[in-house]
């Protein structure tokens, strides 16, 4: 996405995290430790708690109980420091439809106080294949183009922790190939990735760990440093 | 990043977005002009009556204009959850609210630049000699209106019936501000005109209290 050096990878520690929405409990005392540099595939049926977990990890949502701690190779990272190091691709694009692609990226480059912002924005647009539509309003983009731009926005500040909520949604074959290449590069750079997806996503081959959620709890976990392939195969068969 | 710098970035974003869509200004100016023009036909006031009822009418028009403008302020961030993108950025939460407040203040001021001269002509109220003092009253009154309005726009943005909820929350809170603004404007329209420092102090006090409260509570305002 960009030639700028990636931020130091950060990991996460969820300790007995619960999240309630009125009478509905989305997460039930979840405990999970994700080391810096891990590529975690977060799986589970609809309503299993994947999106809630990612929103808590991004600090957009506070847990009802329990604690979330950000960690790096050098120790604990404060929530304020972590904010600068987190990138999120959510269900929505988080983009302004009335702004062009370049205006959207420039706005976020300014908010993240990025050096060489113009250069980074141009690189990001070229990398996601939208350079030719840089000045077109986002509202004129197809779903797949918006998704590419959403990922470009999330990667603009070279995050050390990337949270992806169904990133393949709306992407065509070419888009999926681009997503796979981008994720492979991020894994090579040592960026921590947590990707919520379904069991048949091709990008799962990149995962170094698989975690399956069910009813707001961890149902199965291939473990840190373990082989995620048996669990992924088993989940594919169940799907 | 400092709060003023982040607020400036967000203010320029709001202005650019408004220039692109012209959603807020067009509706606000047209609606408030209709109010002022309709009242002038309904009452056909003499100069003395205009001085008596004008301040109330003027602030009702500003209130309606403000309500129209403030409702979409946070609601239009809902379209693609863009407020989430702003909350993810490493900027102080108060900067998000302050950027919106400054933009709303500017939009309301632009609407008033159109509305006040029209009011002056239709109601035969001479503004000669009181323009600068009127600007002081409008500045303090508008500040109170947009500070509270922006805060409640953030509160009501997630609600299902936000169009109804905002006026319900806002109008009772604004009562002291509106009374002070109307009284301060009335003393300017009186013969001889005077700048009532008591009502100005009430306006300034209201602004300071609500701006401080929004600064303290901004984390909770923006939370889901």
C-alpha cells in the first residue's frame, strides 16, 4: 500500500470481557491474548460476537465488564498511543460519499498528522487501483471500489494493528486477489491482523491462528503458535 | 494533535461538505426568511410594534433556523458511520464536537447576515447606530444556541426519532438563553438604544457553562 515503514506491531489482551446491549449479551467473559505480529482469523456464525469484539478492540466501544490491554514487544501501550496504531475496516466504509477518493484520504492523512501526506495518499490510491478515479465522488463508486478505498483509508497511517470486519464483502475476483496480496504484505511486515470472515475466504490461508466464536464465547482456538489449518478445515466442513 | 488544530481540520471538512451539498444553508435561510416575511404580512406592524415584538420574532426565526441546521449536524455522519472514522483518529474527542460547533456557528451567522437586513426592511426597524452592539448580542446568543444544539444533536443522533427528540431536549434548555437574548435585543431596539449588561452577562454565563459541560462530557456524548 505504501513504502512508508509500518508502525510497530501491537497485540491485545482481552480479560473476562463482556458486552451487553440491554438484555442481549454479545460477549460473555471472553479471555483472549493476541501477540504482536499474529494474523488471527476470527470466525463464527452471525451474532457470535465478532463485530462487537472488533469494535471493542478499536476502542469504538467500551466493554460492559472486563479489560482490554494493548501490548507491544516493549510492554504495555496506552489506549491513546494505541489509537494512532489501529486501522479498522468495518461493515460501513467510513467514507464521505460527497467527497472524492483523494479528499477522503487527505482528510484522514491530516487527522493522523502524516508526513508526506500528498505522496502517501497518491501511493495509496495507486496501490488500491483507484488512481484513475481519484477525483470522483465516492458516491459514484461501486461497492467493490468503496471497499478498496475503505482498506486504503485503514492502511494510510501504516497501522500496527489492523482490524478487518468481513473485508472481502463486495470485492470481485480481481479485488480479492488484491486483498490477498495486501494482507500477505502486511503479514510479512509483521503487522498484527484480526480478520473477521467466513470459513471459505481464500485469505484465511494467511492466518497464523484461527479463533471460532459462538454465543459470545470462544468456542475453539488453534492457539498462539499453533497450526490453524485443522480448525479451519473442520469449520469449512461444518459451513 | 492539539484540540484547536483538529477542530480547524474538522471545520474545513464541514465547510467543504456544505459547499458540496448545500443542504443546511439553503434550507435554513429559506425557512427563516419565510417565517419573517409571513409574520410581517400577518401583523403589518408599525415601527413601535416592531420594536416591541421584533426581538421575540427575530429570535424565534433564529431558533427555527438553528433547529433545522443542528439536526443533521451529527445525523449526517450516520450514512457510512463516518463518525466512527473520526473517533478512531488520534484527535481529542472535544475537537470533534468543537469542529461541529464552529461550523454550525458559521452557518447560523451566514443565515443571520441575510435575515437581519430583511427583518430591518420589512419591520421598519433601523439598525443604524446599533449594528456593532447587535453583533455582540447575536454572537453570544448564537454561541449558546449552537453549543447546546450541537451537544444535543450528538445525543439524539443515535435515536430512532431524532428529528422529534432534538427540539424536545433542546427547547427547555434554551429557555434562559432565549429570554436573555430577546431582552438584550429589545433593549437595543428601544429608544434610546442601550446594551443591557445584565442580560449580556446571562448570555455569556450560559455559553461558558454549556461549553465547559460539553468539554467535560464529550467522551460520553460521542460514545455509542
